[in-house]
C-alpha cells in the first residue's frame, strides 16, 4: 500500500527530519525558532527586514528572550539559518506564520501581513507541508483566509497539505516561563492536521493542549487577552473613583488580595501596552458585528484603558498647577520608562509614547529615561518621536525638570535619587510606596 502524504510528513516530524520554516523573526518568531531548533529540527527563519539578517549573521540577538549565546549555538550546530529569500519555503515541511496583526486607524483588523505571507507560501506550496498560523486573530481566519489562499493553488487541505493554528503565548521579560515551557494550544483542519500539530509542537514544548478546531484555538487566545483587558480596565476605573474619594487603590488591592479565594489582583497603570492586550480584543468586537451581537464589556474596557494616558497627564497638569504654580505648557517633564512593561526593551503600543505626545500637544516638553531603550526607533503611530534618545539620570539632570512622570517601573532605575532630586513626581506604578520612598512631592496617578 502506498504511503500517504500524511504518513510521510508524520514520519518526518517524528524522526526530526522535517525542516521547519518560521516566517517573521520578531518577539514571537525568533524564540519559537530557537525552541524548535533546540528540539532537533533544522529551522529556516524568514523575514523581510535585511537588518535582522545582518544581526543574525553576526550571531547577535535583538530579542531579550534569545541570548546571543543561544542564537550562536543553534547556528553553529547547523540547526538554524535565516534568509529574506522566500523561495526557501519550498524546502520546508512545516511552515509557521508569526507576522504582525495590527489594527487599522478605525480599529478594524489589519490582516494584510497574514494575507501577503499566505500568498508567498502559496507560490512555493507543495504536497506534504503543514502550514501553521500563530498570529493572533479573530476566529475563522485560518480556515477562511489562509486555507482559502493556499487552496487557490489547486492543492487541497487535508489531503495534499495541512493547515493548523496555535496561538503564541510569549510574555517578554518573564523569568519563569519561556516558549518551550508554556503550554501550547494546538488545532488543525481535520484530524490528520491535528495529529501533525500535536506531533510537531509536542517535540518542541513541554505540554500540548489540543482543541477541536482552528476557530476554537483562535478564540482561546482572544479570551486570554480580553480577560486581562477587562480586569485592568476595572482597576483603572476604580483608581479614578477612589482617587476622587481620597482612597489609595493600591492599598485597596493589596488588602483585597489577602482573600484566599474568589479574587485575583490586577493593577492600574498609565495605559495598556504590548502587542496583545491593547489590540487583540478588538479583533473579536469586529467579528461579532457579523453576528449582530454587541461586545459591550470589551469595547468599554478599551475606552477606559485608552483614556488612561490623558487622565495621567491631567493629574500631572493639576499637580504642576497646585504645587509649583506652573502651567504644563511651560513645563519640562521627564518620563521614566519608555517600554510598555518593566525590565524589557519592548515599546510596542507603549502608553509612554502617548504620554509624551499628549504632554507636547499641550505645549510642554517631554524627555525620557529608559535603561533598556537608548533611542526611540521608527513606529507606525509616533514618527515624530523617532530618534529621541534616553536622558542620563544625574542629580543635576533630574533637578532640571519641573516634574518626573514614572510610567514604567524598571528595577534598575535609581528611585532614591529621583525622590531626592526631583521637584515633583507623578507615580503611575506605586513604585515609591513599594520601596518605602513615599513623600509629599510624590503624587500617585
């Protein structure tokens, strides 16, 4: 009996003879490529950015989760190579799509990267390949867009090639979990595709969680991020209400979390950052319109979280007026932390960028200090900020600003020096209270 396409591919995966291709070598793709290579598969990374190829050829990682040493080890072992030439996809048995899925200006899904990548794969598609989407998206994308584009070649999913979805779960800066130890949800277009997904990811990660369909797996990722978005919005709203009552929301949360059941702590901040939480929930709100169903919680959470940078700047302006007798329009402000979360260099969707923009829209001048971000790189939404450099923290430098606004509480920042030299501090992370540095000129916001 002739060996089927499925059997041949499964055998390649089980013997680690399958070559994996990872498209998009960013915060998701590069760590995934390293995890797959470490498990014994040969991996080719694909990206359209030539600067990434220059860095990788020099054994230099541009992602915190991948060390230079780890990258060099896989390259020198012959298990990893990178290229901008997508013709190499023809040699790959498993192809994984890890490209951005941003929003348009109207908060509609922008799947242009997924669609373009799928068309590139279609040009090199052959029997015996497994194509996986990892980019976060609305339920139905894998089957209705990726699969349809690939089947336009005349090859059929489930017999000639196979399609699956596995949501990425990267958490930049997390010291306890990494790609290989985070449980991996997997799904496929049919039982054979699911079996291939389980075999491939089961070889690279510690735990595989199969679900019944690609749409279900897509919904899992959205649910995880919507959960965080809604709960962060709740505490952000409570922050504004309790502040008006003279109640410290951080003290409330710290006391509430002592309850050993029925409560999970979330913390307020200056807004949401990262690729996932500020963006992904709106993929579901967009898709729900097709079914004429409202998503009130999701949209309200988005409104509350999006309003936080303006709320913080309002508290800054009020404090400058009351405590310094100075208008924000005539003030210099130092923003501490450009990254969206502590101890990483990731500035994707960072509220710090929006804070700087609002301060300067109101006539003030804003600089920033971030030990992880020496210079603001090009961004889609904040082109005017490109090239600004981090300011060094010295007593004289700090004293030269009318206010210091702590947006990201990196551990390596000298908060004692800030407390000593700054005339006014707006703390959006409660870091000064946590470190025992509370003072009259430190205002929580």
